[in-house]
């Protein structure tokens, strides 16, 4: 019987890195299901959801442990096959880059029992101001009982504190 696992990795960006990971999965009978891979600075990092048998998992785990490249860190984590939750609340953040933005926003979301399903962020040059502009997009799962008005009030306070613009869109995207 196959089980789901997540491979997480980070390494120096180089040609063939994804092929190396794909080969490790395929050689051990794994089925590559879903992935999020990206270049971050000079590194390449990501997460890969795979299905693999118990034997394949043991062999793959040994192959990961035997990985002798100094420029690639790989780990394997078993995941529970919980029912998939679809996002029902989307946020877009835009504002001058500063330390603490991600913490402040995720803290407010956590306090409201909102689960982050996907977060993508970047810093761009804000030509009009000469500074750096922080942009983030979040897909989340909010409880049905969430009072959007109350959340909006809390995020309005955060917008003022952090000089951010936070757009909220409820529903399917």
C-alpha cells in the first residue's frame, strides 16, 4: 500500500537538481504528485508530495541519508491523508518592505483560526518611491463562523501600523 510523503529540499541552484530529485523518487517506485519548487536568491528550494510504498519509502530514506552532496539538503516527512481543504479566503498584501510583515499578518490570521494553505511573497523595486515593495498573496481556509467584518477591522489596524494595503476576497478564486 502506498503512503504520501513530502520531500523538502534546498540546495545551490544548478542544472539537473530537479532531475536528481525526480530520479530518486522514480528509482524507488515513487509517484510525483504535486510540487512547489522555486529559486530563492542563489538557492533552489521546494516541496514535493509523493506516493510511495513502505519498501520504497525505506529505500528512498536510505538514499536521502546517503546523499553526500554538500550543496543539497533533503528531508522526507510522512503526511496524513486528511480531507483536502479548499481555500475560501484570499489576501493580497502590498506595502513598503520591512521586517515583521509576515509575522504580524500570520499572527492575526492564526488568532482568527485561519489556516494558510499557500503563501507566495516577493520584494520588488518600487520605482515611484525608490524603496522596496513587499507583495504577498495568501490562499487560506477560514472557519465558516468567521466574522469577515471583525477580521477586516483587525487587519485595518495592522494596515495602519505597518503601512500596508491588505485586500481580502472571500469565496472561490
